[in-house]
């Protein structure tokens, strides 16, 4: 059959037909909303480069999480800005650390909300790097023990999943061993397996106050031009015990998401990062784009590329509208 008997426009004629043949869907249950937790009380400080996002004290975060949950969001990811930073990022793995405290309070109030704890040191170190610094370089192996302790502290506080993002070699294996030794054999690891050294993290570093004080992260995060290397990173992490894998950022890396989907059967997440959010918000503010449609198109594309779930600052916004779609 060929034109004129075959006409693909037939199935595009009405909303009902289009919905019937829609190949890709994204449910609110597949979204994860990040939050930035700040010390103190009664604080909701807008993040300049991320309109609509705030640095929140825990009491304020509870209100925001309530609103997100009411919109249909079931999972959140937590980042913390400690009151004091030091060279070894000790608040990352302290029992009383900002994120551990937040996890306990959130679980207490919303036991049904899933919490993912980011396992990294950059928000907690005074130099802003993701690991232990010696002679101006980030050292891999001494960092592993601290990441293991951070993961165990998050699990002890009640985090449902821990997500290492430091890009140290061997971190997933080290964290698995640390979790098991601390009595958390059932806590899954979501590995930021293919995390690129990206300019799209710019706004996050303002939000988390985690910009490196010298140099950059290119000696540990991946080079953006390398796709095969991303597959090697993912494969290694799965061998070390990653339960879920992630590609980050998402939009400039849809090919990586697709390749990972075809090659690996582990659940695959993508992180629609701060810079991707900022671009949309800035253009929407100017009235240059239709924000709702853009957000829907972007998130659907990440899903179509192969992501099972998406970490995105648009989670609440999307979930609130999803019923209407
Ligand atoms: C911590 C971390 C970063 C992001 C998530 N975890 C920052 C970085 O690596 O510089 C970025 C998230 C975003 O940009 O939204 N290492």
C-alpha cells in the first residue's frame, strides 16, 4: 500500500486518535523532584538562576514536599548546604548532618515519599571538590571511604536510595560494601554512572554553593565528546553493584541515553539538570516560548530516548498539569 491509499495523517485527525496511538507516556510516578536544604528555620531563599526553586530550611521544605506530593510527585532527591564546610566535608557523613537531619524529619512527616540521597562531598568541602584534595589534586582512593560513610549515614537516617555522584573510580563497589557492613544490604544504589563535566551544572553550583574554589571537575567527570567511554562507565558500575544507572545531563546526551537503554537492562534514569531548567525559565520569562508545552516536549523526549524515570526541577509543575494531558 502506498499513497494515496496510505495516509499517515488519518491517525492525527482528532485528539482521541492521537492519544490512542501515542507511543511514549510519562507518568508523575516516573519523576523525581530535587530540593536544596539549608540550615535554619523559616527560610525560603529564591535561587537567582533557577526561578521557582529555593534554598529551603527543613520546615519550609516540608511545605514544598507536601505541595509536590499533592501534585502527584512520589520521589524527591535531597542536596544540603551545611552551616560549616571543611576540607574533608565531614558534615556529609555526620549523623547530625544537614541532609541526614532532613531525611529523618521528612520521613517522619511523609513516610510514603521516596527519598534519594546524593552521595558526594562537593557541597560539604571548603574547596568545593567532590573528593579529598592533596597537593592541589582530587585523590580517588582516600575519597572512597568517605563516600561509603556518607551512604551509610544517609541509609541510617532513612534514605530509600543512595546516589553517588562524585565520579570516583570504584565508588559504587566501595559504597555497596559500606552499606552492607553497616547493616543496609537492602538499600539500592543509583549510580550517576555517566556524568559528564558539563557547563549545564552552572545554576546548581549557585544553589548548592558548591563551585570548586580552584580548577574544575574535568579530572573526574567525563568528557562530553565521549560516548563509548560512557558505556564503559556504566558497565563498570553495574559490575560493582549499581541497582539503577543514570545519564547526566539529559538533553545534550539523548544519544547516550538511547545507547545505554539498548545495551543495559538495568533501570535507567536521566537527570534534566539545572542549566536545562534555567534555559527554559529564562526564555519563558521573556515570553519567547510556551513553557508548559516546552516542558512536556522535553521530558517526553528524554523518556522516548529510553529513560525509565527523570530527575527534574519541573517534576511538580509537570505532575500538576499531567492530569490535564
Ligand atoms: C554533586 C552534584 C552536582 C549535580 C548533582 N550532583 C554538581 C556537580 O557535579 O557539579 C548537578 C545537578 C544540576 O546541575 O542540576 N556532585
